[in-house]
C-alpha cells in the first residue's frame, strides 16, 4: 500500500514534466519560411545593397503558376524587395539616384520588366493578391532577357561584375548596373 501512495505522486510529477517540456518545445522559434537576405556590392563608387525575403520552390511550379505571368510581382516574399545605393548608378541606360527603392518585376513567358519604385516599406501584396506598387511612384522600368537556368531551390540575388543576377527555380536574369 505504501508503494502505491508513493508511485502516484511520482507519476504525476513525471507527467507534468513531460507536458511542460512538450509545450516549451512547441513554443521554440522556428526559422522563417522565407528568410530575409541582404547582398551587397560596389559599382564604381556606389555601394549597392539588395534586401529581400527568399522563398523556396518546395515542389511547386513557380513561373506562370505561383508567380503568374502578366502580373506585377514584389520580386521576393513578404515585403517588397529593396535596392539601396549611396551614389547614383546607371541601370540599363537609366540613372538610379542615390537612395532606396522597391523592386518589382513583371514576369512573362518572354522578356521581363524590372520596375524601380520610389516608395519603400510596403508589404508587397494586398489581400486580393494584387501588388501594393503605386505606378505613379515608378522611377523607371527596364526590360531584361530571361534565360533557362539550372534548378535553384531558393530565390537568390547575387552581385556580379555586370550587375545584379537573379535566379529561382529554372530561370535567371541580369539587372545591368554600371
């Protein structure tokens, strides 16, 4: 009988410890689904940075489905992608003045448009799925060629000597910067 009276409290304490440990493990922070990434580079005298959230393919078809053709896209996940430069740079014959800009893209089955917009800090899309881009705030738009590329699971911007390279899933493009 004495064993029974000792076992019950011990089992109760053990159960409480397991429940508490389980709930604490569930509250541990998880890595973000689309981590925030910053890439930087130098073009002439200008320091340029791109800040974006990098989603992964996760078995989905990206171009034409997750990211529809013919619809302006925030060029990353979560908030609109940002480019910042501390001096004027030349992008495909256009002057991007020192400052911060949102980058949007208009994907198509052919050439794409890359849009530099003076408004920053917006989430990137509205509840209905349309972009938060205000076309009246566009600094300029360039047209770029896309190319088929080796599979890339996570969206990526890279600084290369000719500009900013973009790649995701099976597609790449270059934003030329001088």
